[in-house]
C-alpha cells in the first residue's frame, strides 16, 4: 500500500497561510492536473475548502511522491519550505485512510459535526473522477468514507444539537411552539447575529415579519430585504401582542422592553406564549421580564451556554464515531489484503468448486441410477470444464502481477465473480 | 381463556412502559417509536379480553372496582394512541404506559373470577354510566400527564436548562393543546356519565342524588374541572396556570375514585 495524505487544516496552519494557499486554489482542475503529472502518482484527489487543503494520492514510490507533493504545496503557498513544513501533516497508508474518514465524518472540522465537508469531499471526488484521476483504490476509499460519514451521522448524535447561537434560538422556538411555521416574528434593531437568526426563522416559513429600528428608514430598508413590515419605534408597545417571537439587538443603552410592556402584551395575547431573544450588549430587555408567566427570555449568554454544552456533547459523540471509524478501517484493510493475486485465485477456485459440489448434490436423485465409474467421470468432466474456463483469467492475472498493474483486474474479477459477497 | 388475554396485556403494558422509559434514558426517539407499537399490541390484547368477557357472560364487563381499574387503563392507552396519530407527543407514552401497567397490576388482584351482578345493576344505564364516567376520568388522567410534562418542560426552559432531556419532551404548545382537548372531552363525558347515573339512581333509590361520600367527592372534582374550563375558555388561562390547576383538580378526582372506596362507607360500592 502506498497511500499518502498530505495537507494542512485550521488546526495546523494559521489563517494567513491557508488563505494564501486557497487563493491560488481558485481552479481545482488545474491543480489536479498538476498533481497527476507527478510520475510517481497513479491516483489523486485534491480537496480545498476554507479550512483545509489536502491531497490524497496512491503512489508507486512513496518517498518520491511525497517530495514532489511538498514542492507542489510550497510553490503554491509561495512560502519558504521551513515555514510551510511546520503547518503540514503527512499520513501514510491506513493512517491516511483514517484521516480521510475522520474528515468526511466531520470530526476534524472546525465546528465538529457540520455537514458541508461531506459535500465538499464529494465534489472533489467528482472532479477527480471526471478527470480520470482515480482508480480502484481511491474509488474504494472515497466510497467507504461516504459510508463512514453516513454511519456517524445516523449512529451518533454528533450533528444533533445546535452549535451556533442563531440555530440554538431556532431550536428553542421549536421547543416552545412546536412548529415555527406561521409564527409572527419581530426584529428590533439591526445586527449580523439577529439578522442571521431572522434568516433561519424565515427559512422555516414563519408568518409575518415585523421590523423596528430607531432610524425608521433603516427599518423600511430591512423590511424590503426580509419581505416584512416596518414598524415605527414608538409604536412598539402597541404592536407587541401581534408577535410570537421577538429578537432584539439595538445599541440602546437602556432597556427597550420592560415588564409592564410585556405584561400588557401577554394580556392582549390572552396568555399565548411569547419567546424573547435578546442578542444585544448591553441588554435590550429587562431581565425581570423572564419572571412573567408564559414568557421565555433568553439573552446572548444563555444562548452561548447552550451552544457550549452542545459542543461538549458533540465531543462525547465523537468518541463513538472513532469506534465506527476503527471498524471501517478494519473492513478496508480486509478488502485491501484480498487485492492480491494468490488469494484471488484461491477464492475463485473455491467458488467454482463450490458450484460443482452444489450442482452434483442437486442432481443426486437421478445420478443414483449411474454406476460408481459413471458418476466419477461426470465429476471429472465438470472439474475439467472449470479448469479450462479459469485457465486464461488465471494466467492473465499472474502475468499482470509481474509488473504491479494487476489491481484493476483483481478488483474486476472479485466484483464480477462476487468473491467479496459473503 | 379470556384471562390469558388480560395477563398478556398486563405483561405487554410492562414491556411498553420499560421501552418508553428506556427511550427517555437513552434519549432515542426510535426506541419510543417501537414502544408505541408494543403499547398498541397491549391495547389490542386488552380489547380482546373485554370483548371475550362480554360475549361469555353477556353482561357489562365493567362492574367491580377492579374491573373499573382495568377499564381505566384501557381507556387511557386507547386515548393516548389516538392522540399519537395526530400529534408529535410520543414521549407522553412514557407517562401513560407505566400508569396503565400499575392500574392493571391493581386490577389483576381480583380479575380471575367472574362476579355475578346484582339485579339492580343489570341495567344498560349502569353500563353507559360507568363507561362514560371512566372514559372521562381517563381523559382527565391524560390531561394531568400532559400538565405534568408541561410543568417539567416549562421549568427546564425557564431555568435555561436546555438539556437533551428537554429535547425529547414535546413542545409547550403541543402539551397545552393536549391538556385543553382532554379537559373539554373529559368534562363532557363525565357530565353525561353523572347524569346517566342519577337517572338510574332515581329508578332504584328513588332520588337523583344521595349526598353519598363518593358522589360528593365526584361533584367536588366536577366543580374543580368546571372552574378550570371556565378559566381556560373565558379568562384565557394557558400554559403554566392551567397545567398546575389540572394537577390539583386531578388530586380531588383521585380521592373520589380511590379513597372513597377504601375509607368511607358508600352506597356507591356494590361488589
């Protein structure tokens, strides 16, 4: 096995270096072509995202290929070899496979469990396949990595809980209202985080969207962006009872929403539940509001606490994921060790002999009328047919194995004769 | 023969209760989904038991105190399963199935033999009275489960303890809706049940109402629920207050259901 994985990620390389590398990485196809031009490399995959740049390769000569891949990265990073080597990691053989599995399962991601990385690997694989850069080995590893990712997602809770403040808010809304669809939302003030939360809510098809801002023109502008209705800031107390979810993020020094305002709104709402999200610092909503019945008030620290504890539980789930990866590595190694000429010939023969035995057993009823000799002759004939049929494929395999290019043939035979099905 | 189905139902209720509690412990919805099917089969066995008893004896299968408990368990499970079809409140089963199982245990104490029904009770009115009243009470029990879960979930959300436990509990709005629906239905059925009962009482005891301890406590519970419904419908009570009051009203109902039979001398006790 001569599988190499070389690369850098958010843990090993600072942003500036990753940036430099991915800036020159606008065009994945050319990079792939460049990698495939390295004579020692038989199969290659090039993966570049904002958090990582990695090359996975199957090489004839490990050391030669690594040296040339290093040159490739130094050249594109436009950095001294010394600086670059500090950021690079290099894995061989089953450790390289393990690394890819961990990346695909999103254990190696900056935000553990995020789903994008799998899509990015699939894209990189598609590009590689389209340019004939992959073969038996890489195809197998990549397909297996997709399966690992699927298993980890369904068998562990790694992607279960929200790990961003805005998603945490959406999940809380679900715990309170059941369905978010049709709930009215009020956005007070502008800010990146509150707008992000609003966007998440809109994607769940909320009902009406109201927007208030001290500068009315700003509210009107935002209302256009969100297809909502602008409200004058002074009219807020009058309109509060119409909404189910309020997100505040103004720069106001004092409280924008006070207990009497919320109490009045709850009365007009006939005690229907109200969810308040205060993302502003300093706070926009008087904390005493949280004491009111049927009102749920969360500020930025509360949401951040949820995110932190969710991240912790993702880390626990990651340990389960490592077990799954170990299992899959074992499966991969089994598959790989079968990819040799001798075991393949043996299992091919076993399969054929099994078929003969089965057929003779099936025919035993009418064969009872035959004499012992006649029966033996039939068995001899069946065996010699099988030997004739197998002769050419086996000779071919042995010839190919002399110059190390038997892999595709072995894989094809194993696949076509179903030698790996148990 | 029919008693086999009773015991089968009892065992399967236990199985589903364990399944539901397991799903709470492991926080896995799949486990709860399987438990719902187990509960469904327990309900099916239990239904068969009632049907066979009815056919065999040709009389109302819910007469004695123990039969009432068993019918209570059956009604609760059935109503929950019906809700399960319509709402995302699977975890409610973790409250319903243990209660059904415990009721079955209590009922099993005196279930093997057949009771012969006194002539006075062989009226169809009695069957209707018992079935309406007990179904109504089972609905109240379900409303109480939903109310208890509401208070737990609310406590978690108010105190910002959004653990994975709060994740498996249904949303506040769903729980409040179940509480509301169960109260409305339960109140209607209990009212009808009491009316039918007093019509029968008039024909046997000569008057509509005796101020018997059992009747008095049931009336008290009925009033508690009437107040609660009024607050909900007219005053717009929702959520916390409604859930809390449901628990209180059910406590009164429990006295009328269980304690009066054990502690007081009551004319309402026949067998």
